[in-house]
C-alpha cells in the first residue's frame, strides 16, 4: 500500500475514541427507554456497569458507529447527521452479540460473564430483541427525509446478517463446507453490517448513489478482511488481547476460514486435519497445538493473512474511485488498516 500523507497523519485509535465519545451519550439515551431488566442487562453488556452496579470500564472499540459518522462527513455533511445511524448500527451489532453468545455457549466476552450466562437464555434473547427494535426506532424518528431509506437498508442488513449466522450454525453439522461457502457466510455474518455502517451516514446525509455504493463496497471488503483476521486470532491470538482462551476456535472444532482452506487445499496436512475435525470429544493442549500446526502446514494461516490484505486493497480501491473529501477518505483507510493489521 502506497504512503499517503493524509492517511499517515490519522491516528486510528484517536478517531475511534472521538467517535465513541460522540455516540455514547445518544446510545445511552436510547437504551434508557428500555424496561428495567433489559436496560440493566444491556448496560452491563455494553460495559457501562458491572454486576454489582459499579460503573464499568467501557465496551468495544465502537468501529461501526465510527464508520457511520465518517460516512456522513464523506457526503460533505456534519458527522452529527450520521449520529442516528451510528447508534442504530451499534444497537444491531450488540443485538447480534447477545444472541451469538447464547448460540455459541460462550460464558465470557471481554473477560466478563455474558448476559445469558448471568441472567439466563431468555434474558439474552429478549434484551437482544429490544436492542434490534430500538435501532429501527432511533432511525425512523429522526424526521430526515432519508430516514426510511436508512431503515430499509438496516432491515435488509439484519436479514443478511441472520442468513450468515444461520449458515454458520448449519456448518457445524457438516464436514464438507467449501471455502466459497465459508466466505459467503462471513459476508453475511460480518461483512453486511460493516458495509451498512460505512454507508448509512451517507444515506442520512442524502449522499449520491455512487458515493453510497462505494462506501458500501469499502465496508464489505473491510468486513471480510476483519473476519479473516478474527479467524486467525481465534487460533493464534493472544488471549490477553482476544479475551478468548488460546486455540479457542480449534477447541470448539470451528470450521473457520483458515481451517476450511487447509482442509481443502492442504494436501496430507489437510486430510489429517479433516479426520481430526470429524472426531468428537475434548482435546488436550498439546493436541490442539499439533492441529494448529496442521492448519499452518496446510497453508491456512498464510492464505487467510494474504486474503485479508487483498480485501483491504479492494476496500481502498473502492474509495479511490469515489468523490469524497480527503479527511474522511484518510480516516476510513486508516481505520481499515488498523482493523486488519491486528497481531496474530
């Protein structure tokens, strides 16, 4: 990737902090509308409070809200125009996390108990549903002539997100999942919401069809790169950073992208890996390390890293072909690189 003084001057962490500070008050205001139980559980899940009621230390990086605010600026509007979209995509993201944790049986997220593990499955389902409904409410009450268009975009995104999640669940019962199927699943489960996050501010700002499409393409490719890196971290990531046990995706025999690639293209290593995946039961730490070696020997690690870089290049090309101010362009590129350049 060529050097660019505009991009080099952007501190991605500072951009995320700025956008989080801008979105959090509006997000808290929206969540405050919920019933007491849902409000308590959502506040805990978002990192605002601890189980004993003490203030929390905060939640995630708020990548999706940041993209929404920057996309409004990309359409030459104040970033505040994208604020309802930023709140909406963060609510949808957390709706999906609450349900994902339950479906995956995960008892911890970011080193804290998950909502379902603390309050039960029904609580996680209902709180997630409440956040999803709230997202559409926040968008539609803006009074913007483009609010309905933004809400339709978000509704279609949720449908696509659910498709990806449904396929992910179905893949757990199959031993013949292909790389193309796995990529299509990731495009729905991860790429769709990042694509919408990168475009919804432009929609609310009345941006051109061409600009909005370019921003969606950028977000979709960043989403795929993000998922590829996430899958690498699920095997080789530092637990202190990921919040998951080492080799966590292998422990659950997940058909992640590096694993799927190695199974289909890894020769003898891939065949050994396929046999292990088909064998139920717990695995020891030494065995998991051996299996991680098979994924690597089968080319899964190198392919996923190279594919993540290729997707990020495509994301930047999408922006290069669009008309938008230098600053939001540089911020979008810097954020994408920050997400993809995580250590694994």
